[in-house]
């Protein structure tokens, strides 16, 4: 008679066999590289409003992102996926077909979804997941110009490759000042060569029970899908755990064996560099997007100054720097001048203060090559080996730029600056924040609810789709049901806002790493950040030159830190509010803000998805 473990393993193998994934070459994985250039996209920014229609086929393949062939989620056979581009006033229509073995949804990061909360793409909140083999059409209007991105909003799917860039234009685009000749979008982020289901198994069942700060760390980074990370590292100093039944991978039959790939496995697939050729004596706009899961990215180009002109789709007065640090989900546009002909390293370095326990072969700095006024095969004079060790100093702040000569102190250090002046960036054309009418105090902590150790907000932790009822929150609110913790499970962690209120949210943490928060459907004013405990009244805070953005950071500190944000609750809907470090969100650091439920009278598509298999 077969034992239960053998039967279980056989069942998992049969499920995996039912989903046979193709092998994808690196060339096919990366797709048409010209899509990152505005001049290659031939887009008319002065066209009259129109319908822009796209098709996404989301699938799975095996491909070499870096030096290892890994399971990768693909959109139209590529990762990163297509660039979405539109003008203010355009109607974007995206038809999504799910060819993956698990449910999915697509979130349009930074797009406010005015009047279309149900198109926000947050599974469990604004829609139910698109089931395997299923279809869903997103349809919304563009109200704002700037640099955005899209990504799956189900579990860790975007970590495995389901993401892409998004650009929207205005006829009188304020970002066009100072003028530039062309623009290029650069998707920079961290890379995990181990499939996320394996990492999640280890994270939820072992590491996090022994250390609440043991987030799985990346193996390297990527620039527009190209990585030099050639190893996969999983710590093995934790007891074995029973794997979940997931049709992503086959766990080893020996429960004491390391998870695939082994504790420190390296691949032999040749790595390469992303390359871009420009013209001499031109000005280029680089749209930077941190598409990562865990780690900040510090961006620079050898021998070139950067001029910041946009932060999270908000135009800012030109700010000159040598490097820009972006936390997960943040965006920035910088101008560069091509006045030094030759080949130059583009660098995107991991925030090493967030990599205290990284693997022995982690690729800390991802390199790409910028060429102009030279032969197409010319390489930078500095060797790659030397280049990855000369990233320079850093400063900290609200995702802000770095300046040369500053000490590279870890953000965990008690000596780290208290996030510097919040006026480092001066927004252009953004109204001053009005006085607040409602204050919401939230305190982060680590707790032990029935599900195990979790990150909590006011002693409550989001639990994804706990219980048998998988109906998305938006349908429950529209149906007039009372929702919240303990009523339909804990997955909603609901915060209700006063109708039309101007809300201050105070986020207080007693200790720990940085937390880059994102509020769907809104931009916020970043009123205050610092270390220690927030004291005083929020309406006494300064209101001049306050940065306006959609990803904002609670600083890391051993002695506690705080963040104060302000926003208008004028966009009806159910809006996720979460840490964009995906491991922290999966551990429960997510709440839901409900605004103006009486105005949620829409005819919402996709209710039938709530009864589909996910």
C-alpha cells in the first residue's frame, strides 16, 4: 500500500504534468526592445481622446532571466510585458486571458480609477480573480499624466514576471519642461531565481517563526528584464515544513531535503547586459520604475549627472543629483545629457541596508550599457568586476535622490538621518494640502493570531481570503453588507472614512525596516516622516511645498519611526492600503479604506468570477 506522502506527491506531479510549460529563449522573453523608446513607439501625444485597446495573454514558461533558467510568468510571451501608453482623456481597454494555472488580476499602479474602483485590479478587494482559462476586460479613462506601471495583484505573481510599464501623456505635459529630445522607460527591480511558491513555503512555515525580520532576499536585480543574477539562495537553517499543494513545482520527496533549487544553486547560462544606443549632444528623459518585491534600487550612470523632474507622476522643480534611490513601487523621471561620447555603465544597485543576510553569490549591482558616439561593440573602460563595487555613497529620504560624498549608513542605524528635509523635492502645479477633518492612527506590530506570526495594524492582520466566502469586498459593500474583521473573515481589515473627509493617517512603528506604503485610488501629501514617536497635532504641520505621491515610506529604525500622510476621501470605492514590500503585504500588512459607499452604485462586471475555481 502506498503511503500518504507518496500519494500526495503523485497527486502534485499529476497536477504539474497537466500544466506543461514551454521553454522560452532569452530573446523571446525580452521581446522587442524598441518598445522602451518613445521615438520607436511613434505615439502622438497631441491626438484627440480615443479608445486604446490591448490584449494580454498571461502564461507560464521557463526562461533565463539571468544565469539560471527559472519558472517565469509571461504576458504575451514576454517579461516584462507590453508598454501601455495613452493620453489624458483616452479610454484604455485591456482584454486579459489567463493561461496560468492560478487565478490572477492586473492592477494599474498609480492610476486613480476615478469612478471605476472596480477596474483597479486588486483581487479580493475590487474584483474576484480571473480563473485559469478565464477572461476579464479592464476598461477605464485616463485622468492624469505621468509614469506608471501595471502588475499582477495576486500573491507574488509580479515577482515571478507579471508586470510592465505604463506611460500617460497630456497635451500640455508639464513634464516637458525642461525640454528633452526623446524618452526611455527603465524597469528596474530585484530578482528571485527561486520560484516564489517555494520561497513562500519556507517563509510562512519556518523562517518567519524564528525571526520576524527574515524576509526572503533577492538574488540580484534586473534592468528591463535583463539580469546578471546567476544563483538561487535559500537559507537551510530552519526545520523542514510540509509544502502546500501548488501546481507550480514538485517538492522533494524527502521532507528533510532542501527545496528546489538547492540551498545555493548556480546556473551556467551566459549572462548579458541590457544595451541602449543614444545620440551625442541630446537630452533624454529616463522614466525609472522600481518594479521590485523587496529592495530599494539606487540608480546612476557613470560620468553623468541626473536631473529629477518627476516623482510618482508629480512634476517637480529640477533637482540635480548623481544618483536616485527608489523604493518598491516608486517612479522618477530624470534628464541626462549625452555630452561624453563613449560607452558608460548604467547601474542599479540593491539597497544593501536591506540585504543584511543575503546569499553568498548575490548580484548586488545590475549593469547595463549606454553608448553614443562610438562603435556598437564598445564596452566601458571600467571592468564589470570593478564596476559593481563602486556605487558611491547614499542618502535616505522619501525615495529621494542621493548625493555624492554622503556616508552609506544603513537605514537601520540609530545614527541614520531622520529622513532629511521633506522639501528636497518641490512639486509643480500641486495644490497645498487643506486642513484635515479626520485623523486615523495606526500602529504596526508583530503578533500571533491563529494563522501564526503576522504583521499587524492596530492588532489586526490581513488574511488573504480566509474562510469559504471568496466574494470580493467591493461586492459586499455594494450589497450593503457589514464587513470587517470577524464578520466575513479577517481578509478586509477595514478602515471606514468620513464622507468627503480630508484624512490624516499616522503610521507609527516601534522598530523595524522601512515600509513603502501605497494607497490605491489616491495621491497623498507626505506631511511628516521621522524617527521616534510622532508628537503634536497634524494640523500644525507645515503645508508649503509638500510632496504629492502614491508610494511613501515609513523610515526604518531600531527606535521607532512614523509617517503622516494626508489625502481627500473623494474617490468612491474600496481601496487597498498596504506595504509594497510584497513579503510584508503577504504577512498581513494591508488594510482597506472604504470611501463614499453610498456612491458605489455601479453595474460592476465580473461577479461571476467569485464562484469560479481559483
